[in-house]
């Protein structure tokens, strides 16, 4: 079975036109929790069911760009140039080999953006302004945030409608996510009053490990329905896929990791459809 033959029963087909897309920031200030893997594979699964998806790689490490097969020589115009106003958003969009899926890559200059943005007007809303002006034509925009809570992440949260939080199944997870939740509340109060947590996904779950089960139980008790039913397992194919410049859904569709991300996409889209039963992801700017 190819990914294009995979059906997510909860997702009616819907083609973007001139409406505003639904913008999801994939964020956790802790590194190594599966944030980029989640952004890339969720985008791939959405694209497989005819959603037009744009991934914005806001992490200076550029792992989302690499995972989608974007060579460094093709990143001359990237998200850094969009944030600094040196390029329009549309000029930075790179189609991937996956139908319906494009990316705005990260570049080496992005590491300096935190310092440069400080002196720019409306520094926290540079991405939002770029998306308002030229971000139409997509069903979803997924922003892969850096593992920090600096100006790059702040730009993503100000631009986003909602936040998806990948959370590794370990004891320090709740401590780390508490910082992110406080940041989201501050952003809501000061810059983006409609920002919400779309959901929390547990990653790197090992069902053979009692620790994973204990952490999962604690997270579900603390966050309730915000936690997706689907969990992402520890899976060697997920780890291998980025080195081949592919999402795991393309690298090995039959792996446990791929099936988990397909299930997660079904849950995400079901929540989105419940939020907006007409199937129109766009919301008024």
C-alpha cells in the first residue's frame, strides 16, 4: 500500500482556495522529544489525504528541511529572509517530492535571527505579518519551532492558531511542559488571545517499560482530553528515516512508527473538523 492509498476516515477532502489556513505550531522547549519528526510526518499524512500543507522550519538546525529532502544548496532563500523582510514568503516556498506538501526551509543565517530580530519593528509578529499577506492557498501550515522559548518560538506562537506539544514519556516531561504552558498563557495575554493547545502527543513510548506507562498515566491525569489517544512508539525506522531525507511515512509505511503517525493525523483532523464542522480550516484574520 502506498501512502496515497492510505485513508484517514475522519478527514473529508477539502481544497484550500483564498481562505486563511489553520496554523499549528509544533513546540516544546526541550530538545530530542520528537518535535521535528512529529511536524514532518503529520504534514506528510495530511498531504496524503489531499490537504495542502506548508511546513515552516523555524529551527536553526534545519532538521525538518533535511527530513523533507531539501538540500542545503536549495535554501538560499529561507525563513530567515522572510523574518527580516528581505524576501516575501512565497519566494521562500520549496515544493517537496510529496504531492500537496511544501516547505520553507531553515538556513544557516537563522541562528543569528534571535539577535537581529531584537532591533526590528514588531519583532514578535514578523512571521504573522508575512503569513497574513501571502500565506493563503494552504489548508494547514505547520511550524516546526526550535527547542527554546526565544524570539523564533515567540514568532511562531504569535502567528499560530494552536500549539501541538510532543512530549517524551519521561519523568521530567511535566516539568518541561509547564514552562511551555506558562509561555503560551503569556502570549495569549499579550499578543494572541485566541491561541490554544490543540493537543499533546506522547512520543518515544515503550510499552514494555513501566516508566513509560507511569508517565503516560500522569500526563493523561494532568492534561485530560488534551492528550491524544495515539502515542508514538520508540521505533528504529523513525530514527533511520531522516538520514534518507524522507519522513518515516515514505521511508517505511508499514512500520509501527508510520502507522502511529497516520493514527495521530486522523485524531488531529478529527479535532479540527469538530472545531469547525463545515470542514473549512480557515478562520478570519
